[in-house]
């Protein structure tokens, strides 16, 4: 008999072990639970060369199953699985629950994650995709390579984080109207975190922000907020020279080449 063993390791060290067997399986002191989320996978292939293989995992959790205290769908939307590693192995049995051996099937890094109401679908790419990273580290480009508020950026997150509240109950979960009335685009590419209401603790990346206080999210909320719900919001950056100076007065730490022509420029 043969069954799949799935090991998902999150970036914070949390490990999820589950099997598609109807009983827990143990091998060399490690146990894969059968009452953990059901996972289906696509087939893998073996090729000669450095082609990046991709496997699709479909996680079907029960309503009571959680990861880091959250339902799987919510955890996926909040980025819990970003950068996680996945190991898929085959376990071989003669009789339950005696595993006589296991074989490596696939391993890789979680890429795109697509949660829905009943399941979480994730694309897992083999570690060969790391070879596609751009080298050298410093390249000629117009956009800054630093991470906003990260090491080397020099900008303090708290200085550009503001508190606010909704001034009306929205009609959809993608756009809200607030009392934050700074210039257009100040919070685009920034982050909003709700501090009260049904979305308390929920974060969303901001797609656009207007001086009228209208904020649009990159990903809709799960629940409709209400008038008066509070939040904190942090300014974003488009990584360009002008924004670095006008918004953050931080051009001394700008890591790019502001005068480099765009790739399509023809002389």
C-alpha cells in the first residue's frame, strides 16, 4: 500500500504534517496526522536539465481545523503560507499502521496561494526556481531595491503610520471611506490594519488612496466593516526617486539609478 505524506514548514518554524491515509502514519519517530486537513496534489514529472517543476496542492480543511489560531482560508489571505516549504513523500505499508519505508516525491517553495470558501489552492515550485533570481544583487534600474521600512531604508515605520476610522458603512468589501485626508496616493502600496469591529486584526495591502479619504484594497475583506471601525494605516512607496524625496525626505538612502532610461527607450 502507498500513501502520500505532506510536510509544510512555515517561515516561523510551524510544521504541518498530514497524510491522505485514513489513519495516522509514523516512521522513524515522525507522525503524519490523518485528522489534519485533507490535501490533494497533482502529479509530478522528471526531466533532464534544470526545468522548474510545479505541483498544485489543494488543501480542504474542516471548519474546526486552524493554523496559527486562524482558519486556513484566513491564514492564506494574511500571507501565512508565503515562503513556506513543502515536502511530499510516499509511504509504503504492508499492514496498518506499519510504514516500512518512504520515498521523496517532490519538494519546493510555496508560490501563488488562492483561498476560497471551502479550500486553499497553492502552487508549489521546485527549489530550482531560485536559480531564476536576478544576479548580481546590484543592478542598474530606476526603482529602489530597498524594502520600505527595512534595514538600509532608514525610514521609521511609526513615523508614517496613522490612526483613522471609517466615516460611512461601505457597500462592498473592497473600498472604504475614512477620515484620512492626505494627498492622493500617499498610502498606495501601503498597509492598513483594522483595530476594531468584525475585521479586528485583519491586514490588507492598499491599492489606491485618495485625498477624499477613499481607500481601495488589493484584496477584498472577508467581512463588511461598519461606520466607526478604527484602523492604522502606513504610507507606501512606488520606489521612485521623486517619491523618496517628496514623501519621505530619504533620497540619501535611495538605492537605484534615477536617470537610467527605460528598456524601451530608443535613441
